[in-house]
C-alpha cells in the first residue's frame, strides 16, 4: 500500500497546531484520512485543500482527533460541516466519568455531576460529536490496538486514559495519592507553571553542541492532555510511518510497549512526526533510541524522514536540540514553518510540491532549562 502524507501549515507566532492529510492505497483507488484539524480558521483551509486536490465530491474515510486541545480540535467543526466523513475517531472525556470518578479529589461528585462538568469544559468536542451525529458518521474510540485504515493506534490505552483524564488542565482536581499508587501520576500544570515557562522562554540562553555531545535530556514532562495523544503506526510498502501528535515520553513509551506486544517493528520507520512542534519536553535520548535506533556516526546517510510542524514566526519551536537528536539517529528533518509540506511514498508527484529543504545540524542550540 502506498501513502502520501501532507502537513498543512497551521497557526502563527506561538499558536502552533496540527492538520495532517493522509492518502493511502493506489493511485486509482485510494482513501483519505485527516489527523487533527488545527485552529478554527484551519478548517476552511482544509476544506479548500481537499476540494482543490481531490475534487468537490471528496470525502474522508477516517478523521482522527489525537487529543482534545483546541489547536488540534477546533478546525474539525468546519470539516464536518463541509466534507462527508465516514468514521470519526476521538476520545470523549465525559463518557469515562463513572470509570474515573474515584480518581478525582472531590468524592462528592456524582457520575452525572462529573459528566456535566466535563461536558461543559470540552464544548468543542461536544460540538464535533453533534455535527458527526447529524452527518451520520460512525463514531469510534482510538485506544491502543484499534485499526484505523492502514494505521494501528498504539497509545493511549483505555486504562492509561482513565488515569490521565483527572490530570488534564481543564478537569477538576485529581486525587494525586490514588493516581500515584497506580504509578500513573503525570501532574497538572498550574497557572504559575505556565507563567514561569513563558518567562524562561523570553530569557532563553544558548550554547554549543557537537554531534558526539548531545544536550537533550531524559525526564522531560509535558501535560497529561498531551500524553493522551493518539500515537499511530502505519504499515506501508515503502516502510512504516509513526504519527505522534503531542505525545510525550510517557505516551511514546506506552506506544513502544504496544508495538512490541503487537509485533510491529520499531527502528525501521520511513517517516516520523516529531511530536509537539519540536518541544524539548516531549522526547529524550532513551525513548528516541528505542523508537528510532541508536545514534549514527557523523556524516551517515539519513534512514528516514522526520517532519515537524511549527509556524514560520515561532521563535521557540522547533527546538534545535530536538532536531539534532532526530538527525543523529538518521532523520532527514523537514520543518513546515508556515508552508505546506508533502511526503510522497509511491503516489505520483503533486503540482505545487517540490523537494523540501532539509534542516541542518545546529552547532548553536538552546540551553536545556
């Protein structure tokens, strides 16, 4: 089976997002899949793009929302209004109210009370579901092991999602003790955490890095919502594909465990998405070694292509230490930076897409703070 993966340019400044169109099959018999819908304004771009490239009668076999953050979910509302969709895959927080209720700090919540609270907080997801119901879409939940066209969901499992849900930034306070006892504590970011993170970004200091001296570290933490991102493993004739959403080290580790359990080989990828716009908190040397393989000798030929989506005017993403880490392990690095990018693995070339300029190895990089 052939594939074509388009990363549409999403967002500007620090408002990155994701919208990925996947074509799979053969040139005369293919299916289309959309992974995430970016911001609200991205929806119109996606619709125009689909109609321009695949005729006005285009339809999507699958739409996957990797996680419920607005920069991935908002644009799907327009897509569902304008384009026929056969199968919608997303997690619905309030449907797990009863299963997760004991993991919230306030034990007075009834199932219905918690369900209403979650429904109110995730109104974009609720609107997406309403639109899908009106359009007659089939609804599915993309937990580990589910087959989605040519892809297999590797993460999160239903069990992991249940423990992550109370730790989302927009859900009521979590029972940290109960979650820690299960070994599933990720932690919520407070308002102060976000202020400090923004302050550190403004005073970013720089240092040097060599091929044989990696400054990226293990132990980076991202939000529980990011860790709930759907990680997808695609099986194609020119090699496997890994789409990561905003998953962090936990989510990627669960994905690697699932791949091993399912007999899906790692370290052989033809194409990899660099998670969360190239954030340094989402990856580390150990998980990259496990997914991609060990570091290569300097000057080695690339073994796979790695795309990272980030606006052209985002000063903070992608992080150079992250791009270098993927490059050391054999990646040919392509950044969207305000332009649509297309990875073609078997389909005829498309007008408007030429060879993409690969990112260099950077000797001046951000301090890991």
